[in-house]
C-alpha cells in the first residue's frame, strides 16, 4: 500500500510538471527525489512528453500515466518543487504530499484572463521596440491592441478545442489581419513592425528553450519531441501571417 501510494504520488507530480512546461530532466529528478525520500532507494523512472513510467527494483510493481495536454504554467512547476522540498524535510507526510498535489492539479492559482491579455499588449509593444530597434511611437498603440486581440483569440480557442496548432494559426491570422486593417485605417505606419511585436506573445519560446535544454541533458527523445512540437507551432503562426501577405 505504501509503495502504491508512493508511485501514484511520483506520477502525479511528474504529470503536473510536464503539463506546466517543465524541462524533462527536472521532472525526472523530482520524481526520483520523491521516491527516495519516500523510502524507495532504487526507483526506475522513464519520462516522455506524452507519458510517464515508474517502477521499483525491489518489487514487480510498475505504474504509468499518460500526459494528454501540455502548456506553460510555471506556477505549477514551482509549487510541485516546493512541495517536494517540504516532503524531503519531513514537513509533510506522503499522504499529505499526495493530497496537496491533487489540490494543485484541480485548483491551480492562475492570473485572470483579462490580465493575461493586458500583459500580451505590453509584451507586444516592448518587443516591437526590441526587434525593430527603434522607438516607433506611432505604431506602439496599434501593436498593443493587435497583440492583445491576437492573444485573446488564441487563448479562447485553446480552451474550446483540443486540435493542436489551430489556435496558433487563427491567432496569428487575427494578428496579421488586425495589423493590416489598422495600417489601412491610418492607425499605424509600418506593418512589419506591428506584426513583429504583436505576434511575439504567440511564439513558443519556452518550448524551444526547454527542448534544447533536454537534449543537452541527455533526454534526446523528449528534446526532439518537444522541439518538433514547438516547430509545428511556429509553422502554424507563420502560415497565419503568410496568408495576410499573400491575399491582402
């Protein structure tokens, strides 16, 4: 019974971290530490972006858990790490850790959607300055509005559909069409600058970075899988923008 709960706790912690966008080597390390601190000295862990496996050498027991969705939520990753540290210092029991992880999985604290949209607007404006290498004061307001609108569409579609990359494609199309419309209405001057800044909140920068870090850490399968996922997301964004330049 103790080993069964320990393996379930390790799998739950690993799944939450992968869904939050953690690097695979961090997931592997956290699961091993929880198992060791729970009394299992020889835990066998195998992690992939789509599934987790864990077993114990001293018993024939092996458990697995699929991972159906992946996003970016550093709050989840940080809280799992904090709970793992508390378990290591015996501040909480194994049962307490399991219950805390279940609560975290079901009720993750997150910023409200309206605040995320405002953050996307600010990000679009500041990154337009960075990539355009000029303070384009005329296009800053338009970039903020277009970036917020594109991210809002992307966020709503992500919650409504399970089809991968559709939300990025349509979100990028909305960015391109809104930027083109704003320029035609005289609200901005440089279409390239507006699109460059407004599309940045959609770019999978964290996924690309994590895939490289996974490969450098020796997790080649996970690194390649995440890298391909990030490249497909980037391709979907590119197609959404390319449609605007082709037909408008």
